C-alpha cells in the first residue's frame, strides 16, 4: 500500500457494537426498545419531546459504561502514525473514537455529548441531562435538543466529506449496513473518482458489490490487521 497517501474511512454502528452499543435496527425496527420513528425523527420529537429528551439522556448516561474496543484503538493508532491525509467519517454519535485517541474525526450524524439550541442554532458540549429543559448556554432559551441528525434531516459537513472523497486513494467502510443514505453512496462516489474501495464488516453489506474487496469478520479483529498492513507497507 505504498502508493496510498489519502484515506477516507467510514465507520458505522458495527464498530461500536463490540463495545456493547446497540445498532439502529438490531431488533426488528426497534432501537434500544423504542421505535426509530418515535425517537429519531423530527416528527417524533414534535409529538413527544419528553420521550425523546429522556431517551437521549439515557443513551448519554449509558455511554459512560462502555469503552472503546480494539477496532477503535487500531484506528486511533492509524491516526497517530499514518503520515498521509486521513479522515474518519463516523455515522456514530458516541465518542469512542475520540476516547481511543483518534483526532481526525468527522461526526456526520452529530454527537450525543453535544446539544443544539433550536432558538439560536448554537452547539454546546453537553454531558448532563436535557429532559429538565436547561437553558441554552448562549441565548439562555430553554430550547435545547440533542445535537443528533435524525431521519429526514441533512447530515453534517457533507461538502467536506465529498471534498475528501475526491482526493482519496482508498475508501474503507467499517461496520456499516450499506442501507442508510447518503453514507451508503460514498463507496460508489469514491470508486467512480478512482479510489480503491475496501469493506470490513461482520457480513456483506447491501452495497458490497461496489467494493473492490470485502472482508468479513469482527471489527476488533479485521481493523487491527488492516491497520498493520497500511503502516507496515
């Protein structure tokens, strides 16, 4: 892989599943015992904001009890040691990449430990509850919501992501279903632009046919092996 100087990595729920974080569709459309439509859509928030705020409070609290796994640690090592350009685009709202030590991170679906003010549109680091309707640290309005991209909303920093894909020599997808757009389309974009494409997943995703290579297995095993290949070459 000596010719690889620019890598874009997409990570999905599968990379955090080995740390004990449930995936979106792990139980027939339920997400931690809730319908996705009730807790991860603007309509659900409009119908029952207390349910949604309480749900994300519980998720934020649960995040304290999990730790980064070997896959997160391997990507953090790649971040530290890879001399070329690297961007880790994650669909996950947890902070496990950062806690493992990675820094070149973009959260396209937002972050659990951030709050968004509906009134002034400012984002604030957040590690407390939201269900008690605290005031916005900036404008003081009691209008904070989870800084998480829900179904029907536009993911963050898409221009930056597509710019990185245009420059990539290698696109790697880790632990993704290949079912949620626009992220599911990144492999086709990268391949059309001339990048090599690699999938590391527990099983073949819905978009596996678009990858030059697909490897199946646990992220905690596949990712460290692949990072070794990159850094040794």
